């Protein structure tokens, strides 16, 4: 049975086309991975099918009474609500039913025998609905899901407006999973999850009976939960049965077949044009030339897709640092309360270190304390000499400038052509480069930030979740660039398949945190 039908969808922004005549069907129980390079329109597609965006052309039809759950990172969370309140609101319809039942009990004393019989029947139906939907174990369900995503560490009675971007995303994801909709729409849900909670979400989705559409650039995670791939490229949406590896094989084969057909057609076109040019003037051969010309005019020309610019990240290296990069003495990190026991850490030139561990235990806080961006609770940090630090923050502010303006502000001595060239090398097209940053996809925004980072001379890279939002090609290129970088690296990542090939050491921050994990 079809849950969602999309017919002849076309959409664009200004002169930039995103989809052209796209059709799509989602059947009950299908687990779909929606993939494509940054900026191909995956999030736009989600916004169209959820009704947040009206398409230029085409129809979106949901089957009747279908409950949709969308992980939308722009949802407003109201001040004064605790995380527990938000999670329990997933069961609001059941609380409303309970209120109706209580109101009926209050009216029963004044009811006639006929009314009483009708009320008792209605109360019985409500009671069965509440029991069948585990209404009386809601608190236990909330606690279990919160524990699975690591929210119990933060404290379920904490005000939602005090949460970081990552914690906020976890709350919205937990609420969504508790609602158990008929279809889940998940846009990069692993971005703010650590390894342990990605594993929990993986098990949850593997056992999920209903349909879902998942956007993710985390290929091992994607492969473990989906059975269908929809690939978005060059304004088209194509369906592939199986996992990502199978999609790659079939996609590559189709591409090679199309290229071979294109070459054959181009040869035939050249021969026909040559014949027409040589024979149209002669009376004896004019009819044959006209016949060939008609064939040319009727020919359905094969077009090859324009190759997308592949990103190139080459870090500019500054002079060598002193041997000691930093040394902490009895360092206790935190804000209002300590997040760590006293730390005596040391990093020397040439080391490449990954910080790993659950979210919320202070990995980012440690980085900022070492860089001197925030004051520690106690203890000291001694930093070495000649340090040129390139810092990639996990969360960046939304900016109302264009990509060109943003990079130009950082490097005012560059010409406009040099700025455009620098952004193009990071895999951005002319249309992206001239757009405002706020309208770009998450991956395109990351590429603008990486552009600023690679064009500054550095000898120490401090990277906080640099792979969030990046597509597969950009991740691979970033990994290559980090391996080629001769300076020192300290990075936070939840993707072992990314950092294991880059770093020389892994520091598990769970061994020194004061938080329970």
C-alpha cells in the first residue's frame, strides 16, 4: 500500500533548478536511504513532502490518516518546559483522552440510565485505547528512550532552552521516536549523536515496523538500517534496491553505459552531418542529404550530466611550532560545575589525537579550555610558542552574507577571482558561491568554513565534528588532506571509520569525566 505519492515534482530557487519532473512512491514498511551530494536538494525534498515548502509544479499525496514524524531541527522549544515535558508531549493525544474520561466520570452522577450506559461504553473504549497504547507505562518509556539517547545524563528536569544544539536535536529525536508515527522522516539524525547512541538508534530503526526516509552521509549507519536507496542527482531521483555498495555498482554501470551510448551517438551525428554538408548542394545526392538531415532532426540526443566539482582541501602550513603544544596541570574544566577530574595532559608537535566519548561529557569544553577561549574551573594550561591554530567549531552562526563576502572579510587582500577560485576548490558551484550562506545546505555551509580554514596558514588543527553534514566525496577528501597535513591535529569525531585512518592516538574522555556515562 502506498503511504506517499509524489507526481511530476519540479522546484527551484531563482534560476537554480533543484528538481525536474520527479516522481516517487513510498510503500508501507519501506526503509529508504535518501542520498546525494551536498546541495542536491535532499532537505528541500523533505520540506516539500511535509508541506513546509510549496513546489513550483507537481502533486504530493499522503494516504488518509497517516501520522508523519519529521526530525526538524528548526522546531521552537518553549522556555519553561523541561526535557521530560517535551518527551511526554509525544503522548498528548492520550492525556487528552484521559481528561475526557475523567470529565465523563464527573458527569455520571447526574446522568439518566440511557446516558449512563452510553457514557460507560465510551469510557470503556477510551480505557482500552489507553491500556493498549501502554499509557500507564509512559514514564518508563520516556526514561528508556532518554537513556538510549544519553539525555538522562543531562537531566530530564532541565529547561529545554538551556540545551546545546546537539542536546536539542536529541530531545526532538527522542520525542519523535516516542510518538511512533506511521512514517519517520529523519534528516541526518546521527550528526549530534556519539557512537554509543548511534548504535542504539541503529537497533531501534532495524526493528522499526513502519516506513522511514533517512538522509545520512554516515554510510555504515545507513547500510545497517535501509533496504532501498533513492539517489538525488542532476534534478533527478532514481530508485535502487539494496544497500549503498550495491547502489554504487549499479550507478557506475549505468553511467558507463550512458557514456558509451553518448560516444556512439556522437560518432553517428558527426557522420550524418559530414554526409549532409558534402551532398546537399549536388542535385543527384540532395534527396539523400535531406533524408539524413531529417534523421538528425528527429534524433533524441543523449546528454551527459555535468560533472560536479570535486572538493580539494589542501591545508596551508605555517612555520613549525615549539616541541610542546600544551601541557595541563591539575586542569578541571566546566562552567557552573566541574566536568572533569584534575587533568594532567600533554601534547607534542606531530601528534594527531582524536577525542572520543559520549556527548555532554566535556570534549568541546576541553578544546575551548586548552585554546584559552573559556576559563577552567581550576588548574592551568601551558601553551608552546609559534602556534598558528585553525579552529573548526561544531556549531556556526547563521550568516546573512554571501559566500564571497564571508571569505573576503577573512582575506581582504585577495581579489574576487581568487576568492571565487578558493570556494570552487572546496566543491561549490558558481550559484552557491553567489548565494547567501543562510540559504545553503548544511554541507555547503561546512565547505565555506573549511575554505576559510585551509586558506589560513596553520600548524595546529583543532576540529570539532568536522564531518557533520559533509557528503561522502568531501569526507574522503578531508581525510586525505588531514593525512597529508604535516602539522598537529586534535579532533572530536563520532565516526571511527573517519578518524582511525587519520590519528596516531585516541583519548577516551569518558575515563576522566565526572559525568555518569
